[in-house]
C-alpha cells in the first residue's frame, strides 16, 4: 500500500531563511487508540491549553534530540515524526517543532502547551536571576532536533534564535535542555556534550537577526575585540593589554556604564 505523506496546511518562511511546514494538530483531534496514560482512546491528542498560565506567552525554548529514522523516499524524518504524532504512535509526546536537516515541521501553535519535558505540570527555578520559575511543559516551546546531524543542529540553532527574537526571549537565559526539567533524561543527547557551543551558535544567529553584532571578529585585528560568553573585563585586559593591566582604559574608551559584558559586544581596545 502506498504511504500517504502529510501535506502541510501552510508553509511559512522566516526572516532568517527557514522554511516551516505547519501541520497544527487540531483541538478536535481525538486519539484513535490508547496513546499514553494521559491520552486514552477518544481523548484529546494535545493539552489544548495555553502556555504560561493561560497567557500563551512562551517563557523559554526547550531543546530535545530524538533518534534518526529511515523513511520512504519522497519524505523526511520531520514529516514522518509529525505523521506518527497524528497517528498516535509517539507514546503521547507532542512538541511544537521537529527538525531534520533543513526540514522543519510544526505541530503545535507557539502559544500552546505540549507534552515533552517529563515534568508534568510542575515548575522549578529558572536560569534567570530574577527568582522566576519555569515548567518545561507548562511554559516552553519544544523543539525535537532529529538525529546526530550537523545540519539538523544548525537549523535548530537558527530556529531557536528566531523564536527568541519573536517572543522577546534572551538566548543567554531562556534556552534549556530537556535535562534541565528532568535530570535523569540525557536529552538532547547529541547536543549535550557541546551545549555551550550550541548556545554560542544560537547567539550568533540571534545577533545576526537582531543586529546586535557589528562584525563578528574574534580577535584583536584593528584593536577591537568581540566579547565571548564568560569573558570579564579583567581577563580581556590581561590578554590584550598584558599581565597586571587594569581595565579602566577599556571602560573609559568604550564609555561602559557597568562591568557586565554581553556576548557579541564589540569593544575598542586601547593601544598598549
Ligand atoms: Zn527530550
């Protein structure tokens, strides 16, 4: 029997060049069988509830990895995972986005909750320093990056950057691993070993669409320096002006009002 692939309801292109195939699970879709303990036959296939206490405003993005799969010719894994979700073959996992290479399929609106973080309806402390709390399921947009593939990961980073811009989220504090919400789960398993690098890539794409970075130079040519994640003024002074140097000249030259640096910020460096 010929396999019937899903047709997206709508295809959109983002400002940073991604193509998103939308196939949003309708509120009215009911489970064709027992899918999970929380989706019995005849029950709704998604939470049908809005993020962030009903406001629909996402507070963060959660990144997952899922295994690559073999698919029939003429389709790709992102479409097939979407189809499996519709057919009740994903054990109750429902996410906003599946990403495979440059293919992106969207299954949930960005203002609604999914089931993906294994944290039920709980919240825990967030990465923000403001004391706010966060639930993976309750408050975040979920992306499943399919396979241990460079291109899937790169597309995921671009998608995260675009979502951050769109929803006013900060790539430094508002991007999470699945593991953050459920410590026993090694997810995103392929990205976790280089999570910091992944975040730097997200930041790079975010800077590119928000115009925050001027020229992403990394070193001192022309006596400018682009701040990297974790840099301090003191370290920069030691490296670029010599051991024992003070950073007051850098502060003065750049008119800095505080010692807090932003990743991607370009500093003028005084002559030695
Ligand atoms: Zn996960």
